[in-house]
């Protein structure tokens, strides 16, 4: 079963990679008008996804469009394989698949991929973000397989607690959503730059991207959803478990320090977003900074610092 | 952290133009401090200030690591220490940031609380003259009832949807003003007040909490009572007196540890006898890593474990001393280091005088599972092939000087000075359980066997419950403030035809008062339902 999981993992990365290539194809060949208009329509019209269908029907599918459709199919295939990888890993270990860094990244990325697929199916207009979403997934899963791979094994006694399920699952889900949230955040900044006349490298990517306002709102909604979940996982379930296990609810372990930092930065994002006098681009940069602190917590803290959350065991 | 969204206009008299300059300065500083910009900057400062705590070892987390850092960087460490790099979270500059942040928070929450109470007690304002100017608008819907009946029906439907509703009669007809989503601000305030409660809770926890650590060896002869002198290390809050600690005694009767074939631990369980009446009656209890022993006024946590070899020394006069000596694990396979010191041996029974030059010390490693190659590294954490590698020293152990020294290492200075001489061979002596080692002077050391030991932490934090309640309430407030939206709707109901009786025309307008992209859909559904008379 463990072997099967590893093979599925390889296939997952390949499927995401293929989806990424197809998204890139759509990006290269796609017509700006097509995607852009669909997105704008969705923003303006009060109706739901129907407007996109109308827009799509009126325009004959182009080469880029076909490429995009294939990409979505490959993306969903990758998600199915990803789910298979995670489930077989859990079955092989006879427990929830988040007992070490490899499994943690696997599960976090799965949540990210699932949220992305959900957004994609509900709002097809965001398809142009697929290139960046799949890129993130490929990089994360690649890093998990190369840097953090750990053979299947049961849990150490410290992890043998029901709080393990609450604490780790909520953090995985919220990190997964923050992970997806950074994609529209980055695209908003690029698109906004493009709209305000910047034509340098990263901004050229914004040429075919949908409406900046929609991207910004999507960013906010993902973060506003993930933040309470992260609060619960990191600042309630975590301390409850820490109290039972280590005798103190908070002890400034490096992992706790960085969770605190991420929480503060995301709190600052929500405050900045709610303040009319702060520009939306500034607020969005804070969200991206939050993502960087999350990455620091995932990779930096596990690999460089020594602490009680030493589940990384990557070696 | 004030989010200024059209507060009810306050009709305060403008401040006098030439007031006391000091007062003006204070007032301006206060405004500056409580502005959102400052709050954001303080939040960032707090995040940045927390970073060094993960880079440098912290005294509050691990004292040994700090000591190691000092040895490794003798030049840099004292300089860093002066800036509290090893006590980041107790440092004045960290405290300055969060105290400023919380002052800013109070300065923001209080006026918002006042405004919110005012908003809650104010009726929704009357409909604007031109509803079509609002972001959402539906006009000219005809209804069969006359205006008074129609407006009553609309108000009923709005109230059922938990809108705060107010009817007004105007010369032309009727208006309905309705508003909902006050829970957003309530939640927001709840969240911030809960944050304040958590900070206060942390402070009280520091003042009134205490904890102590203790290494407890298996056996009824190795009991421990909860007094400061019996802790290996204890930290009492400033408001805690040593006499305040609850009185209980523990004896570790059994320690179970199981391991996977790879040596990774599978389970730990400590069985203890507990007495809460000063050692008169004992009752058995068990606790494990995630399931502490909860006693009245203190909790006992299992932190670690290891082995204590039991050694018997027979001196040149035939007197025997036996003691279990905990050896501290240095790796996951429980390769353990330790020293065995016998300061009160080789006392001539004729004179009763102790010769410090004849004190005995042994230093070495214990391996629960020794390898076949003779290397001093354990192969497995359980006792499959226990073996002890020891070197013997004779001379003044230096225990009488009163200088604090480690009980896990011999005094290096005395070995260097020659006060403490190595009396065994070049290679350490190998002892297995039951074996006896005869030294050069005919005295013997017997490796009797091993006992387990557990490292436990005894803790009390009186504000933990408050903290949890604060965190849960804060989360509830946070979710309310992020998911609820404040919005207003107005309906204007006019007679359909001023001449004829019966029938009315309804016009509706909606205004989201916070950023709320779904309001259009809600407004459309609301007006549709009102038109159809659905609740």
C-alpha cells in the first residue's frame, strides 16, 4: 500500500505538471477578450455562472480554449490521484495521513487543490489562474517528495491524542486555503499593475487576466474563511493539546512563534482590508507576506530550527 | 484599530482653539496612537519582534541550549543577552510593543463600543428622498392592498427576517426603514475585548502560576513530595510563595515504555502512588504523555524517561553503599551519560574520619542495548542487552566546596589539577547486570540492575480556564465580524392612484453598509419575496 501511494504520488505530480502545461498553452494562445469579458460579466451581472456559459457559447472554442479545457480535466485527474495518494498513505500507516512533514505537505496541498477545484467549477472564469495554482502544487509536492519524504510508520506517543485530529486537520485545511488565496492575491497585484499602465515583466502576465476587483474579492473571501479556522487550529486546539502534553498552553516553541507571526500578519491584512484609507494593493501585499510566513513555518522552522514540533524528520 | 464607517455624527462642541499646549499634545498623541495606521505598524512590529525568539535559544524554553550558545559564542552571546535576545518574550521592548498595541486597542474599542450602543438604541433613519440613487433599487411594484395594509405586511415580513424595522407615515404615504447585521460590530468588539482578556489572563497566569521539574526514579524509596526543595528546578510566579504549593507526594511504582522495531517510541505509561494528605494514604494512578495526572491545585505531566543503573560500592573496610543513579539520554536509542559519586566511602571505622582523597567517582555511558562491535552507542531504546561502560576516579570529588556543579559530570578542573585521579585503564570497563568490578585497591563496584526514571513537570496556571474562554469567545466574535454584513433597506409605499381607493405602489432601495458583494442577490431575493408575499 505504501508503494502504491508513492507511485500515485509520482502520477499526481505528472498530472498537475501536464495540467500546468495546458494552462500555459491556454495562456499563450487564449484570447484576452474571451476570458476577460466572461469575468467582467460575472462581476457586473447579478446572475451566477450562467453568464459565462452564454459568453462561451457565443464564442467558438479557440485553440487556447481547448487547451484550457484539457487543463481542467487534467487538473481534476491530478486531484483524484492526489486524493488516492493521500488515502493510500493513510491506509498504509493505519492512521490519518499527517504524522510527519511529508504527509503534512501532502494533505495541505490536497486541501489547496480541492479548494482550487471547487472555485474553478463554481467560477469557470478563474481558469486563467490555473497556471499559477498548478505551479504552486507542483512545487510543493515536488519539495515534499524530494526534501521531506519519510517512510510510512506509526505515530510517536506525543502525537497519540484526539487533539491531534482537531489541531492538525484545521491547520492543514486553513493552510491549504491560505495557499490557494495567494494565487488570486498575486494575480490581483499583477493585473492591477497592468491596468495602471505598467508593462514590465511580471505585469505582462496580467494582460489576459480577469477583472482586478474580482480577484481582490476572491483573495479576501479565501482569507476571511481561512483565518478563523487557523485561529481555532493554532490558537485554541493547539494550546489545548499543548497543555495536556507539555503542561503549558503556549511556550514560544519556534513553530508556535511562527504561527503567532502568521496570525498577526493575517490579522493585519484583515484590518488593512477593512480600512478604507489603506489601499487594496497594500492590503494584498500583507496577505502575500502572510503566505511567506506560512512557508517559513512549514519549511524553515521544520528544517532549520529545533523544537517540540519536530515532526519533520526529513533525512 | 478604528474602522471609521459613517459613525453617527456627534454634535460635540468644537474644542477651544487655544487650549493648553500640553493637553493638545497629549490629545494628538492619543489620536495618533489609536489610529489604524499606528495599530497596523504595531502589529507588524510585534510580528518582527517575535522572530528573534525562534532564532536564538530562549531561557524560557530551554536553558541548556542558551548555555550551549554562550559556550559556542563567548564574544557575541553577552552582547545579545544585553538586548534580551535569550528572553525575547519577557523583554522590555517586546512588552513595550504589545502594551502600546493594547493601549491603542483600548483607545479604539471604547469609542466604538459607545458608538455601537448608540447605533443599537437608535431607530433606522427614514428613507432617503430618492431611493433610485441607492446602489440597489426596485421601483414601481403594484400591490392590490391599500398603502397602510401593504406597509404592515412588508414590515411583518422584514421583522420575520430579523430586520430592525420602523414604519413612518408621511403626507404622501408610508415608508419602512429596516436595518440588520449589528452582530458584525458586536462580534468585532467581542473579539477585541476577548483579546484584552487574554492578555490580562497571561499576566495573571505569570503572577500566580508556578511550575517545577523533577526527575523521579522508580521505587518506593525514591518518592517525592511537592515542595520547592524537592524540585530539581522550579519557577514561582512573583505572587506565589513557596508555602502556597499544594501538598502531595508521588512515588513512581512502574514505568512502561514500548517501542517500534525501528526504535521510535510507541507508548509511555507511568504508574504512581499519590498521596494528597502528606504521605499518610497512597492511591495508585496512571498517566501518559497526552493525559496528565490532574490533582487538586496542580497537574503532573510526563515529559521524558530514561534509565537509572543501580550500583553497589563496597569499600576497603567492607562497608557497602547502593544507589540508583539516573543517566541522561543523549539520543533516541537512549544512549545515556551519567556519573556515580560516592563521597562518603572508605571511612576508617576505627577513627571515623573521612579521607577526601579516597572518595570515589565513576563516569561513563549506559546502553540499554549494546552493539556487538563494542561502540558506545545504543542500538535500541529497550533493554535487550544492557551494558555499562565506566571509568573510575579516586580523589576529592569537590562536593564539599559548596560550589554548584553538575550531578551528571565529574569536576573537570579537579581532574585537570590531579585532585581526582583516574584509576581505571585506558579503555572504559564493561559491566553487565550482576557483574562486579574489582578496582586496583580491592574495592568493588557491582552493577546490580537498572530502574526506569521519568522526568515530570508539576504545574499550575490559575488563568488557563479564563484564557480558553477568552480564546473561544474571541473566535466566535471573529466569525461574526467576518460573516455578518450590516445593511439597510427602505420601502416607500404610496397609493396607486390618489383619486381611487385601493391598490398601492411599492418602491425599494438597499444599501450595504460594509463591503458585501452578495448584497445584490439578497436584495433581489428580498424584494421578490416581499412582492410574492412569501416569508
